[in-house]
C-alpha cells in the first residue's frame, strides 16, 4: 500500500514535467469565478501571421510586376520601332518599283500620243473611224471628235502624274487613295477608247498594275503613320 502510494507520488511529478507547454493562450478561473486569459509573450495570432504572409507575398508580387512591366514596356517600344524600320524599308523598295512603273507608262503614253498625232495629220484615223461605223457623217465632225479625245487624254495625263508626284513626295495614304481613284477613272476611259479605235492593251494593263501598287502603298503609308518613329530610350540606373 505505502509502496504503491510512493510510486504513484513519485511518478506524478515526472508526468507533470513531461507535459508539453501550451503553445497558445490559456484560460484560468480565478477564485472569485472570473475567467482570465493568459497569452505568452512570443505568441502571434494565426490571423496576424497569415496577414503578414499575405502582405509579404503581395509586396513581392508588386515588385515583380513593376520589373516585368518596365521590361515589357521596353520590349514593346523596341518591337514597335523595329517594325517601323521594317515597314519603312519595305515602302522604300516598293516606292522605287512604283516610280519605275510610272516612268515606263509615261514613255509608252508619249509614244502612243506621237503615233496618235501622226495618224491624225495624215487622216488615217478619220478614215478608219468612218470605215468602222459606216456612218455618213461630216468629216469635220469626226476630226473634232478625235481631237477632243486627244485633248481629254492630254489633260488627264497631266493631272494623273501631278497626283502621282504629290503622293510620292508626301507619303500620305490619302494622296495614294486619291491617285488610285483617279487611276480607276483612267482605266474606264481606256476601255471607252475602244469605241473610237484608240484602245491600247499594254497601257491598260500597265495602268491597272499601277493602280494595284498605289493601293498597296496606301496601306504601307497608313502603317507608317500608326507606328512610332523614335527608338526606345534606355534608362541607366
């Protein structure tokens, strides 16, 4: 009996020593029945710990975003400047081809007008026109008609190349659009020349090709207006 009691009394302090210390606040009842909360000095509530972790993670993420935004901004500016240079280089190459086509068309139209004048002077154009329709009309009226066609062609050619030169010098899409629309009128006029036996197939297809090129250059000049022209600035810390 006493031995057993001694053993149990000896093991009780050992059990108390092995009992783990509380990791959080504890509640104790006072003799008067009130409850008191005891909080360790190094204790941090879970909500506060999670709030601190969230704030640290948010801070790190904001720093990462700032760095990435700065680098992506530099990359986007650099890509835009590089794209502008590529489009400008492409425009310069196609502009040369456009000028070459206009020069060839000018030579062909000069040759066409020269032959037109020769055939009007020897009267062969009037004879062919009357033979094609078989009309018994006044010879003077046919001559006036053919000379009027020649004068209209001359005025159109002058305005045509003035608008073309303006588009090349200004590099504005509206001027290329105006030139293309004016070229459509010329293509229709060339088709109508078939009724007076003055249609030229080579000039027709050449002017059609120039019209397509004008639309293409209109798109390139519009792209040049939208892209930035300056290279991105590098900031040195």
